[in-house]
């Protein structure tokens, strides 16, 4: 069994066949799925899905950087109201910085991210961090809280050895590795064994996005995380079982509330 630590199974893309998608995931060996929020609407949707699949689907709450606008304070004030014990969130996420398309809300993204980092410190819930074209700013911000952070995941890591080492300076953080690992032009099969201990990795799909080879171009789903696991095993020269064991242990370490039952 292994874990898909980042999947958007609440999305409209799964509206007509979510039950079948969940069944295929279980059949493929996926023991749990973790669902990050991106805004208020998705938080409601995620909680609904997780109530339908107790002990299998686990929710996170956070405002995705691409959803940050001038009204971010009001949005976060509303989202924080969801942070109560009965909702059983396992993490603060998906949060972070994304300057890939635009820097229009650069300062707002930084401020919203910092506010949610504070949520993590206050609640002791780990962070699920999304970062594109903003690693320097992200690292600078996180360093201010380094001694207080409970841990988390740098989701969808696609960087080089230097970038990996820079992120792994944060104790109890791991790298989330997904379908990009399997792409023909990916340098991750070389970078990861050179710079990242296997016990600092969790696996993820980010479904419905970025389906791994041999499913590339299709809608991604949690069952396909097995292809990420298999490619990791090849890259590290170990068995599939060894990767499952290491990544499960990392997930358990980072997200203890998902294993508390």
C-alpha cells in the first residue's frame, strides 16, 4: 500500500465518476488520499468528499497562491473559521507562492502565505507548499519561522540539486514527487538520488493534472501514483516495496493526524 499525498479529487473533473476513481485507487494499492483546498468553495467540496470516504480521504485547508487577490484578508478570515476540530484537517494547504504567470499580486501572495504559515505554527498542522518561480522569496520567509514550523511538503518538486538541498534544510519537510519524474526530459531521476535521501520524499499525483507516463495527456487520478513509485524505485535502484515503505513512513511522520485512528 502507498499514499497519494496530493490529489484534487474534489474537482469537477471527477464529478461523474468519483466512486470509480476511488475504487481504482484502492485496487492499485493506494491506502489513503490527501486532498488540499485552493479556496473557500473547494474547502466545502473537500470536506464533503472526505465525509463520504472516512478513513481513506483526508482534508487540508488553505488558499492557493493563484487564488490570492486584493481581498485575501477577508477570504482567509472566512477560511480560518473552518479550522475547528470536527473538520479534522491534516494540514494547511495548498499554500505558497506562484509568480509563473504574473507578479500582479506579489505582495499579497507573500502576506497571505505568511499568514497561513502562522496558522501552521499555531495549530501544529504541517504545510502543503506550492511554489513556482518564487523559491528565493519562499525560503527567505520560511527561515523566519524555521524553529517553530511543524513540518510539511514542498509539493511538486522539479528543481535541481542545489534547490533540493536548500529546501531540505527545513527539518521535517519533505519533497512531493509526482508525474514530472516520469517525463522523458525530466532530470529528476538523476537529481533525486544524488541530493535527496529516500526518506525525505512523499509521492503524489496532483490529479487531475500532470498524469505520469504512460498515462500522460489523460486526466490524472490517484491510481496512477503507482507509476511515480515505480520510476522512483528505478532511479534509486531499490524495490517498489522499499519506496512504498519509505514514502509511507515519511507521510506518517509529516501527517500524523491521518494515521491517528
